[in-house]
C-alpha cells in the first residue's frame, strides 16, 4: 500500500470515502503478495493493483459497491477453464481480497496510520476478514500504543500482542482467534499488515555455527547477511537460499552497513584479529542484540582488548558473551537454537525460564522491549 498512500491520504484528508481492496491470502502462482492493494476513489479514480490486471475490473465494481453499502466484502478469485480470461487469474493461482470502505467516519485511525507509514514509523493494521467479528473492523497497533477496536476486549488484547510480534519482524499474514482472543483456527480471521521492513541479522564468521544461525535467523524472519574475510569459507553454497554472503573484513563491512534498534549482530569468528575491531564498531552502533561466541577465558581476553581500545563500561555491557542461553547445546544446530532463544527473550523481556516454572499469561501483552515502558502487569513472559 505504500506506493498508493499519497492518493489515499489526500482522499482521506478531504473526507472522500474510497474502497480499498487488499490481498489477504494467496495460493500457488498468485501474481501479488499479501498486502498488495488497489483503491477506487472519487470520480472513479483507480490507484494500485492486486493482480497485475487479471481481476482489476471486477475489483473496481466491488470497491464501488462497498462504498455505496458501507459493508466490507471478502472475495476469492482463482483459475477456471470457463472464465479464466473473464474474471479469473490466467496464471493459475488464487487470491483472496478484503474490500472495505474507508473514510474518517468508518476508520478514524487511518490518518494516523498513513502519517506513520509516510514517516517510516512502524505500525501494524489488523483487520477482520471473516468470522463473527465485524468484517472490516480495524485496529492500528504501534510499538507503544493502539487505536481502534475489533469489537471485543479479549480479541483486541490477543491481536495487539500478535501484531507487535509481526511488527518486530516486518511480517504480514492471517491469524485466527476465538471470540475471546483464543488462538484457534475456527473463528475470527484477522489480517495483520505490518508496515516495517524485516530486521537485519548480521552474522560474522562463515563457520558451521554461522550456517545454523543464518538458517534459524531466516526462519524467524530476519534479513540475514553472513560476512567473512576468507573467501574459501564465505561461499553461498554453504548457506541457505536467500542469505546474503559477503567477502570482506567484518569491521569494514559493518561500518558501511546501516543498523537500527532491531538489528541483530552475531560475532562467530572466534579470532581476536576479527572480533576486536568488529566489536569496536558494533558496540558503538544501534543494535537490539550483540553476541559473541567464545569460552569465558576468550571473553575475558576480548574484554581486556576492548577496554584497551577505549570502550566504556556502558558500551561493553551491551555485549552478550558467551553467546546464547544455557541449554546445554553442543551441535551447531543446538547452539543456533540457544542464540535464537536469547534474541527472542531479549526482545520481549522473557526470563528464559521454563514456562512450567512461571506464572501468569503465556503470551506477552505489553509493547516490545525498548519500545516503551512496561509494567509488571503488562508483560507476562514469552
């Protein structure tokens, strides 16, 4: 929706209702991903696309209808021999669209959402697509606040927690809930549309442990880069598809890479000539997590070298080393799970203790760590 936002914002500011069609589900070779959008505004002006031209004519009529009726619609378009070239997808895929009316009266939060998206501030829009809750009802979720309602307090609380989880990863997709917010498949369907790029995971040291960490980072939704100065190790065939592999000195690559408060840095080189210059850069840059592999003796030697390089106590306190939680891990895959567990625990303020030994709600309901203040009642573990 980012590409059509200027037009939508102008219509909204003028108080002109428009029909907004959003791809909320796809299968097989569908032409657009979830989140793709098309809108029909005043004077039948059309912006955006949901299928590259296959079903836009039908969606145009749907958008006009929902504006006239004030009722959202859920429609699925797929391939059929008889109507493939009429109102269907010639590519053989299938898309499901939520088409809803948008105006200041119908969606009071839309203006604030549009401002956040335009400014690059993270926000997730949760919209009911199906089930007993009002179809088209929207809840806007920022890291530190919410606006709107899906019609039930329990549903709002569960969706808010999930929306913040998706927002932390820049993920978009459908979730399913019971009437009181229970996570189940047979009740309310909610589309979570996150307006934030995936966070970055930077893995330094192209060893076997790096391959496992990169794989689990990719699974968790990170945009993963592996960097090593040794070309014999930094080869794409050793890492999962979609993982960027860079041959460069680690500290030089990091210095030239943008990081933010969601970035994860994993230092697995296990060699002072790489580790120390790299950590000098990393500990002075924005990052959610900076972890370094090594024994306790290696860590103490590394700390002494970093102190000699001029790093402060506050900067050194950001370093997680030895890396990971105490799971008794041995293999590269087990160590990767340990590292991932520490990253998740740090993000949400989890203790790392077994859930069977904790009390309170299993899923967190407060904002993400670092996104705003939390009370003991607002965070219940993860």
